[in-house]
C-alpha cells in the first residue's frame, strides 16, 4: 500500500535553468514526509492515519535523516497542480525506517514519473539526541505500508 | 475586491526559532503573486481571471520586483492548513503595479492577521529587459481589484 | 560609521529569470545581520566588535524581525565575489533597533549599488518571547554605527 | 588529488531542529560544484583550474543532476567558518561525470567529517537539451582528480 501526498510546487523551486531544482525536489520530499508521518495541528480532513510522530514544536522526537538516494528521470516545469508524491516503507527497524518515493508530475496524457528516491530516517529523543525505539503504535500504523525496496535504474 | 490565494506552508519555511522565517514569508507572497497574476498550465479549476501575465517558460514578460515593504504582526507556526493570502492593487501604472497583501493564519477561534505587505512590480520585456506597458487586457481584469494603499502600523 | 560584511552569493540564489531573486536578497541581508550582530563560535579573525547578541543555539535572545523595507536598483548576476553589505543603525530603541543597508555588487568599473533596505529588529527573551531591553554593553558597541535613516528613491 | 572548496554556512541553512538541514547540505554541495567546475566572472584569485564549464548566463551547457546519494555522519551547527567541501571524480564518461564529496566541519580539536556524497552530472546542450560530449579540454583538467568511488558506511 502507498501513501499519496499532493505537494504543490512553488515558482521559487525553479533554478536558473527554469526547471525544478534537483535540491528543491528533496524539499518537496521532506514536506511529503512531514505530512505523511508527523502530527500537526490542522482543521483539514485528510490527515493520514500514519501521521503519528510527535515532531512539531516542543517536540519529543527529532527525525534525523541519515541517508538519501535520489534519481531524476525527467525535468519538472512550474505548474499550478501539485506533484503526486507516493511513499512506502522498505524497512521498519528498531529506531529507524526507510522511506521510498516515486514522484509523479501531472500531464495532459497521464502522470509522468519524474523522480525515485529513498530516505533513511532515525528517530531520536529531542531531549537526549539519542536514537529512541519506534513505538508499537507507530509500527502498527506504518506496517501496512511496508513494501519492496526501490530499484534505481542507474548507480 | 480582493483575491484570496491559499498558500500551503512547508516545514522548511521554519527557521531555527521554529517560526515561519520572515524571509520565507516573502516567498509565500511571491507564490501568491504568481498564482494570482501569471498564466500557467494547469488542470485545476480555480485559476483566477487575473492570471494573465505570460511570465512562464519561454516567457514574454519578466515581472521585476522594484520594492517590498512588509510588517510582521504575529509569529506563524508550522501547520497543515494553507495561509490565506489576500491581495489587491493600490496602483496600476503604465508599466508597473503595486500589490498589497494581508496574510491570515487559520486558528481555532478564527483567522489571525499575521503580516501586511506591499510590492511594486514592473513589467519588463523578456527580450529587451526594458519596461513594457501593461496591456488593456491586463488592465481590464486587474481594475476590479484596485483599492486603498495598505497602512502599516509602524515605520 | 558603517559595518561592511562580505556575503558570498550562491548559484541557488538565482531564480528562473537568472538574477539573484528578490527574496534571496533578504536572505543575504539576514546573513549579514547575523554576522554583524550575533555571537558565534569561530576560529576566524574578523568577528565584528558589534557581534554581541547571544542568539545562537540554546540562545537567550530571539531577534524578531518586525518590519522590512527594500528597494532593488539593479539586477544581480551570479558571481564568485561576495557582495559588500554595508550596514548602519538609524535607531537604537529600548528593545529594538533599525538596521539600514546598502548592498554593493563588485564590477570591473567599480562597485554598483544594487539594493537599499531597512529592518526593524526587536530583541525578545527566548524564554518568555517578550521583548527584552537592549543591554548597556550592546548599546555601547552599536552606538558608533548610528546614522541617518535610509532614503528610498521611490515609495 | 582532491579539490577543496570552502563553503560558508548561512544561518538560514538551519532548520527548526537548529541543525544545518539535510537538504540545505545538498545546496552547499551544489555551490561547491559550481565553484569547482563552472566558469564565472570574478576578480578573485583562487578560481580552480577545473572551473571550465560554460554554464552561466547565456550558457552553452546545462549541467543536469541525474543522481545523488548522501549520508549524514554528524549534525552541523551554525558557525562563521566555512565548511571544507572536498571533491574528486570517480568517473568521467562520454557526457557525464560522477562527483564524490567529503564534507568537513572545522572544530577545536580538528575537522570533523559530517557528510559523504556522490552526484552523477550529465552535460547537456543548452540549445537542444540533449547530452553533449565532455570536451578534451574539460577531460584534461579533470583527469588529475579521478579517484576511487566513495564508500558509504550504510545503505
């Protein structure tokens, strides 16, 4: 099962080549992770059931990125429509998880896969900075999203 | 009459003080201007009638910011809900316009005014870089949004 | 008397128009303020005597931006050489100060004034979030930089 | 042989966790690549001999990032001193190259390795967007920097 998080572009995500900058794409993935996995005050209806990490202001948890890998398959131009960031988990460890992504850009003749990525995230205590175990409650809501590791088309 | 453009926050808009950074707020206003005034490919329904500037890829027009003034009235925390960026025009000149903004943050007991701003924008030819006149078509769709200049509460 | 802080550009400061983005310019001014007024661990020699605000990690002070005004006088292209951000203070109040800036870009035939700006900064207690008084020590090192308010060439 | 490019931090590189944000680190690597490999107008003395790609304004070449991999070894706090970004090439192909990085943060008791990364860059014609061959002149100045692929400590 996959999480689908729509992430709107900003014109400011473009670089001087007039494409969404490769680093900006990782900001979009960061925002997708936050919306998929973090608690946050909201009046909106569509908070995913997976959004259970208390990682906001006065947080208990720091979610530390240990590793990223990303490949870019097509340039992305500015558009009003959000990108469709699809996420699943290839691993849920004791204190860490690996998030996999496929990013689709809407187009007249159907969505285009523009990027693939994976991120290793370590849960740490905001107090001590030390890794803290993933809780049973977190594990329970995340396990349905376990899937295959992402395959990159090139090294 | 005001334009209302919802602009979602990103966790990355926060700075080390854990508030939306004062400079990030101007990125949000930039995106609100782009969505209010620029043409852009989209499958979405809610493109404002005012979005007529051809300022995208292979653009005819550069919209150059000549002047910004902004005051910050309340800190903004990260939230899932978009900010409500309200815009109107205090001036439509020969080749420039002044955009005024009030930015509201949603809250349990009603929206909170978090920032006021104004931006002077000059239309320039992408070819020559020289100012180019606002077209009758642009003027026609923008005139309904003419209003009073914004008043700042402090210098 | 003016503070001169060299601020290197990043290619990422450019936007799709291939100029330093108008919002990025305010990030450069933010960095100039931090280097001019904040304490920070360093092995480098040239920390200004004005850098006395304890506003780093585990900070005592939040420096809150209350107001910005900026005008853009010339486009800035990417270059290896830092911009020369010149700063002075037009006011030192009880708990706030106003920083004025002139930003110069190096060029073959002498520096070019590319932007003028002013920022109202309020000192607040990191604990309470309430404004806190500027200390005598801060006032003493900052007073030599008191000068005229900046004059903008247009509204 | 390695290229050493000093990259100053900005306070704005920090995120709400008060560390240099993991995505910001990739902006620092982008700037290191630009300063190492791109031509750019400058009055400064220390332009590396490897800076030969015509990828600036009115450019001939687009340098497209095809792939990034990065691991984070230690949190980086804001500091006045630049990071030492060390780069070498693990491959120079027909139209692409792989850049490897080790990023060191200065500290009282010696530099600390804070990140390792690699980036696959494809040279493309700015006119056609198609890959273009690495020139003999580029190959000649880059070959001395060929070295082993970087080894990551974890997947």
